[in-house]
C-alpha cells in the first residue's frame, strides 16, 4: 500500500489532536480499575472519569413572632394584593401567623463532573425535592375522604399541578476546556460566584437556598500570576418561539431588539489549575502569606422589553405563560437601560503555625446606571430612574487551636424613603404597571434616584434580621463579633459550639419604618457535631431585639422580640 506524504501528515495531525483532547498521559492510558467503596471518582473508560459530588440536607425551622408583633402593613399596597413573596417578613408576609411557625424541608443535590482526559470537563447541578416542605403534597386516596387528615402518602411535587416546584430541578450544566494550563473556556448555564458572594453567589454553601446561575460563554487566560477573563452573559432573550408546537420545532429567539446583554470583563489571581492550587497550598504550609484578589466589571444593556403580555381581558399579566400565548400577544416597551456593576475583592491567608491561621477578606461593589422607561407609559417623564449605590463587606477570622474568633462588618447604602425598605414583600424600584396601583400615590414610583444597595440573599450573616425580616442587607451597616470553640475532637468526630452578637444600624434613618438609626441586636448560639467531611448536625438559635428603626411610625406600633431556631442535618459525598 502506498501512502502519500499529505495523507501521512494529516493522519499525524489527527492523532496529535486526539491525544491533546483526551489529555494523553501514562496514567490516563492505564487500564481502568473497578471502583472501591468510598471512591468519588469512577473510571468509566481509560480516558473518561466520572466524579460524584453532592449532599443531602434535612432542615427543621422554628420561627416565632416574625412579624415583630406588627401584623401586615396597611400602607403596603392600599389598593392591590401583597406584591410578591410569601416569605417571612416584618412587613407582613406571614400575615396571620403572628406567634409560631414550624416546618421542615429537604434537598438532595447532585453535582457530577464528567472528565475526558485532562482537558475536557462537563459539569451539572441537579436538585431533587429542592427545599420541599415535608407534608406539602399529601395524597388523598379516596373521594369519600377528601381531607388531608386521611392522607397516606406524598405526591411528587410538579410545578403548576401539585406544587410550585418540580421534583427535579436541573439548575446548571456547562462545559469547561483547559488548554496548556493557560487558557480556560467555559460555556453553558454556570453557577457564578465572585469574592465573598456579597453580590454574586453560587449557592453552594451548606445553608444556601438560592444561587446565581448565568447563561453565557467565558474565557480566562493566564498572564504571569494573574488571569484575565472576559465573557458574555444572556440574562434574558425576550420572546422566544417555545410554544404549543415546540415539540416539532426547536426554540429560537424571535427578536433581537428585546435582548438583555451583559458583557463581563475582569482580572483575578485566584488559582484555577491543580498546579496553581498546589503551589498556593504549599506556600501557606511554609508560613508564607497568600494573597488573592480580583476585579469584576459587568456592563448590562437593554433597549426594548417584551416581558409583559396582554391578557384576554385587556389587563396585564405579570408572568407570561409561553405555552398559551402567541407572539402577537406581547407588548414591546422601550426601556433604554444601562448598568455598570464593578466589584473589587481581596483575601489574605496567613498560617505562621500549624494551629494558627489568619484570614482577612474584603469585597466592595457599586451599581451605576439608568432605566429611561421603568413604567410602560413612555410619555410620563417620571418613569425614568437613575441608579447609584454601593456596599462593602469585611470578614476577619483567627483560628487558634480549638478556638475561632471572627469579626464580620459591612455597609450597604440606602434610600431616603420608606418605599426602598426591604426586599421581600414590596416593590422597591418600580410599581407594577396595573390600574390598581396609583402612580401618583406610589412612593416607589416618585423616587427618581435609587440609592439602596442590596446584598446577595445567599450571603449568610444572621438568622432573623437580614435573612428573614428585611430579606437581605440593605440600608444598613453592621458589626458581628463571634466566637466558636471545639469541645471534642477524636476519631474523625468534632463537637463544638459558639456565640455571636449582631449589631445593625441604618445608613439612612429616613428609609426605615421607624425613621430611626438603630435597627436591632441579634444574639445567637450554635452547636454542631461533625464526622469528617461527610456528616454535619448543626443547631442555630437566635433572638432579635428590635430597636426604634423597626417600629412602625405610621401607626405608632412598637416592634417586639422575634426568635428563630434551625436544626440542619447534612450528608455530603
């Protein structure tokens, strides 16, 4: 057989390419071995490895007096139903539940990674029964006994049928390519975290409930000891063709003018490759300080919005049902929106001794921009809003043997009107474009400049004030000293406890319900037991002592004590 030089070169190039993609190395080409008990990595083929990670969480919750004895706010929405969330809030989300509420929820999270050689990886995040409340979908087996007291089983939750959530929720799926330990490419729906998670959090902490998942494509390139990264996110594509006939066609974007586009640009020094992570760990063990830092910039733009849909009655529906409406049912509204969201983060780790570790971590962020038409009434000049807000968070932690001393502090700018207070059950930026909302009487609508900054809801700081009453850190500055101690540590088991005190104040007193600076104090106690990295049992109890800022000045009511207890059992693998 005669082989031409062109064919020989082509065959050689194809072979080199295949070996590069598969991450050729002696260990990769070794024979696959049967997995043993406890292995997280399963060799499927000589070149393919499946990594299994995840957790199961069971959490009991007890809330007492979460409305602070104030009940629902009569001035919240005088002519409309409560605005958004059925969550817990001092503004009245729990409504009639004034004393005690107890319930338990669960979540099984599976995060597999399929690796092909040393270069290609495919990741996913799947939640099963995500924060499903135990007992919320009872099965009534008989028509003769329609009450839930006769239930003998639980029905799988299905959104729109037996609950608000599906039993299985695939939250993320993305691919990752690492080339020569210099270039990293990612694309898909990706959990995203930057710095402390003050602005963007991936929801991977043990007690998180939300998480930021972004659609986009990103690239990082190593330059010296830093990484330059850039990417494009797709926060919203507007109207798509996924309708009643989507089973026979593929979905596609119907219009480019209604897209929301976000460009991302930044730099950071956080180790990405195994070699860089090993180098940082070695420096830390040698008693050298390890400094990481990063800068993030997001530019968001939208010209036209198609988020609203015209209902058959002529009114406006808040949530369009893509399966029941056609393209002609959407109303295009000019927005002319622009946002710049820069963030800066730095972290210092220092371990001069094996039993002494110091961590200092800081993040600050800002929001600047405008929306020319917040309301759909394009002729009303009051519809334009400008945005300028900022926030910062500082964490200092010192581990000394079995003791840990921690100081958390932060600040978030606020608005000077009550319309910008909280995030759980009132609109704080714009009121819905519906007849029942009087624009002339809406304090939110009259606010032309938005200055309140909001921390990510998964930035866990406390148990009651910011987490459940206000909804997140906004219009506040706070200080939280904390102390933890390990009481027992042996044979993989660790038992400990701690105490903390949150002190919170308003940056703008006029933006609080009580028109006062002091928000409240929250002492807390916690106990935990751990077995290695696989099992955790933790109990957190807190008491909120509300001060003048949480009183309701409009009615002359004083806020009263609130309490919370959470018991969380978690198995990780």
